[in-house]
């Protein structure tokens, strides 16, 4: 049975629900799909003559549908864009819900503005499969690629349990970065999704990466800042502004994630102009408030136009592969713009950079689930942050991305990590 306090919330807000609840469409379909309404109940509700009668009937049924019914009711309200009613049930979630709604709205507006239609991808077209994992560490190893990609509703970071890890956090051993402030620091996300007026295509599905990253970084006790659709000069300005944020003086670490198109050594602004990754790193290496503190950069962008089918004898050349790409709704984060990136290796200390792919190669994005790299990154950190050092975690990210492949075409991808860290880095979740 539903918990008494949840029943009371529904009872107290019954008037508002009866007056405002829009039943038909997504709301009713969601409750039916998750098993809260069987076929007979669905027919009974749809036979009601008025919207108010339908709403009243649902409010009578849901409290009798078990302990999970309250959560499913909340989810159905959010999915059907009735967040104002969802907030009556869980007011403590209002700010989080509004952030995620804003991200979804951004994606929807992009589609409407540019008249682009993204078809529903089939499993054969887009969804990668994960080959059997290696034997190096089977703890929390995903059973298949869906476990990695579908992390929107399952991002929970465990607290540190190992006494040895806890000792590393509190003992000044000289070989582990201190990372215990609350919040740990700022986590900035730049999501470039719309590229109107350029040769670059819109990056549909990128908003899902933002939702995953936002949830993950908040779980890790970072203050999250999200910027959307910045031109090249705006990226530089926002990052220079960020480097002067006074919060860095009292923070332990800093994270920057950029989601965009890219070429070798660069990411693109929404105007199609490049920003060198090396320049981005230099902005924060020169930040005195972040001196001797770890600075983590996660770059989801292609680093070229090459594609990888793995080590297959007799594989076609790049031109043949690019022609085949047009047959599938699988999008690379690389496009040709009127700019050339520079290949530079970061030399500043205390910096780690993880990129979605190696130089000269594309990275893959699923328009309905997000990118391979960010999905693997979020999964690996959420499952291992309580026990593993960051480079161990990122080795697993490389492994997951490398073992994924499209079910048609067999295209591959490998992420890459470079760093100038001088110590080991742990997130130390839920420790202070």
C-alpha cells in the first residue's frame, strides 16, 4: 500500500489536481506503460465524459496501486509538462525539476527553430552494443551497453566505506590531492547544441548529457554552472570570467565539461569558430586561486573526421565509410568549418584532460540517449568514485567506449586521457 504521508499529500491537493490535471495523452500513457493502470482501469477512465471526472477517477485509483504509485504519479506529471502539479507532491525537488525542464526546452526549441526532424532511432541504427568486459575488475561491471547509456534515472554515488581510502582523505601524505571542501568546487558545463547559420549540424541529444552530468556533479558535491549555446568569443569570455570567481580560493578542485563539435585540438563555438583546448587550459592554469589544485577537463567533441571500424581486414576506405554514415541516424560530433585546429600538448601542472576520442577521429552521439563518452564517464564515476582514483576510473571509461560498437557498420571509438597531475585524485564522496 502507498505510504500514509504520500496519500495525505494527494488528499490535501485533490482540489488543485481536479481543477488543473490534464489526463489525456502523455500522462495517461505513462501510468499505463509502467503498470499503474491496467487495461480495464484505462478504459474506465477514458469513458468518463469530462476532464474533471477523469482526474477524480485517477486520484481514487492511484493510492491503491502500491508503494511505488506515488513516484510514478510524480514522474507522469513531469513527463507530461505538468511540473506545477508535480511540485505539490515533492516541493523539495522543484529547483532540480526546473533545471532539467529548462534543458529539455532548449532541445525542443532547437528542433522547432530549425525545422529539423530527428527520427526515432532503431536498435540496428544507433544503439551500440557492449562486448564482454575484461577481467581486470568486474565489480559493478555493466552487463550491456544499455546499463551505461541509460543512466538518467540511476545516478547515485556511494559514500566511502574503505578505511584505507578514508585515511588518504585525512592524512597529509603528499601524494594525494586534498578534496574535502563543501562544495568541492565549481563544475562548469558548456553545452553547444544549436549551430544556426553555420556549416555545422545541430547536436540533438546533447541535452541528455547535460542532465546526466548535472546530476553526477551535484552528487559529488560540486556547485554546477550550465552555459548553453556560446559563440567562440563567448566561450573565452565566460571562462575568463569563471577563472576570476572568488569561490576558487576556498575550493579543492575545478571541473569544466565542454559539449560541442570539434576538430583536432579545438572545440567550436556556435558561430563555427574554433577555440583551442590549449587556450582553455591556459586560462585556468594562470588562475592563482586554483594554483596546486586539480583542474579536470572533459571534452565531448570530435578531434577530426576519421572513422574507426576496428582492426578488420579488408575494411573500406574513409570515403566509403562516410557514404555509409548517411544511411544511419548516428551523428558524429565533427563537421567541416572554415577553421583549422592546432595540435598542442598541455604543459601546465595539475591538469587532467579526458577527450571523447583520439586526434583525427570522430566521436559518436545518439540523438535519443546522448554521447557514448559522457554516458560511460557518468556511469564509471557514479559506480567507482567511492573507491577508485580518477585515472583508474578513466581507464574503465576507455574500456567501455572501446568495447562499444554500432550494430550496423561496426564503427568504433576510443576515448583518451592526458594529464599533468602530480598526485592521485579522489572524489571522496560524502566525506568532509
